[in-house]
């Protein structure tokens, strides 16, 4: 299996109203999270732990919430909070 990331429950639900440049930064960071998870969980399908808790990451003045599911080789982005507008 190949590691990937996705918005859950859907891209429309998670990203509604966020500016395109912020979402580009979120998706770049999600790709970085996938590469890190690949290195940490070399054989995610055989992972026996309870999994990681949800984590938060600063992105371009905003924030994203994500968690890693090693058995599915998946990084889930479940919330984005764009930077405040002036």
C-alpha cells in the first residue's frame, strides 16, 4: 500500500470558505506529513498500537488538524482554520 492523505469527511466540508492560497499551503504540509509517516511507519499494515492522537499544525497563519492512521497508510486532515481576514 502507498501512503496518502485525504480530507475527512470531505474536502468541501473541511475547506469550505478557505482561500485558495491557504489551501495550497495546507496541501503542501499534508504531503510533508505523508512523507514523515512513511518514514516512521515502515510497515503500517502490521502496526499494533492504538494510533496517534489528533495533532495541530500551524500553516500560513492558520491551522490544520490531522491524525495518522498507520494501518491504512493514511494521514487524515479533519479541520482547517484559515488565517483571520482584516
